[in-house]
């Protein structure tokens, strides 16, 4: 039994490299290992995956580390598994700053819509679907997406209160 366990361990170790950090190292924290940006279940492949850097203050166990988190993340437990950490490189362009970045208690990015830019009615077979062009508060620069008006109105009604005087859509979407 021990020989089989050792053999399987050697197979698994071929695909892995041992990760180990020391106290004082700067690491990046993985944000939402399974879910991306919260926007009606959509996930962009270019969304940032890590935030930080954060300083390691203590090693809790063989695979857990305590981080020095800012006050903004006070609702998040400060001990993380090694699989959620990544060694911080010196390249500052890879670092996502925390100011104006909304992260929920499950460590997922939350992007809020800023304004509705445009409205159209998309015709699909025999039905007409009203859609709106939304500008998001993305850290990657200006980002605009077309979303269904009913979903946006349900989730963000405050955007429609100030734009009720806008004219109704006139053209069809291409």
C-alpha cells in the first residue's frame, strides 16, 4: 500500500512545483478562483485575476499564510491557502490597485454601471428586445457593453430614474 501511495505521489509531483513563501514576502491574492466579474453571470477572459501586493505576516501551517490586508478588506479573513497566493513580481504594471475597486465578501470583483449611453430595440424573429449600452467602472479603462434593458432595470433601477426623460428608441440594432 505504501509503495502504491509513493508511486502516485511521484506522478503528482511531476506536474507540481513546491510553493513556499517566507514572512515578509510580497504576494498577490487570487480574486474569485471560480467566478469572474459579477455582471449577469458573464465572465471576461481579460479580467484581472489577482489583487495586491500584500505582505505575509505569519505562516499559519504548511500550506496557509496570514496576510496584512488593508482596512478596505476588513470583512475578509486574512489567512489564505497557498493555492490562492502568487509571488509578486517587481513589474508594477501587473498590480491592480485597490482604490475604487469593489470586492465582495467572497473575493469577487463587482463592477457597477456608471450610466446608460444608448438605447436600441433588437429584433429577433418576431419579438423585439430593448437593449441598452452601459458604461461600466472598469479598472482597465472605459468599457461599454450591450445589456438587456429589463435585466438592467431589475438590478440597477437608479440608472433609469435619472434617464426617464430620454427619448424612446427609434432604430433597430444591427
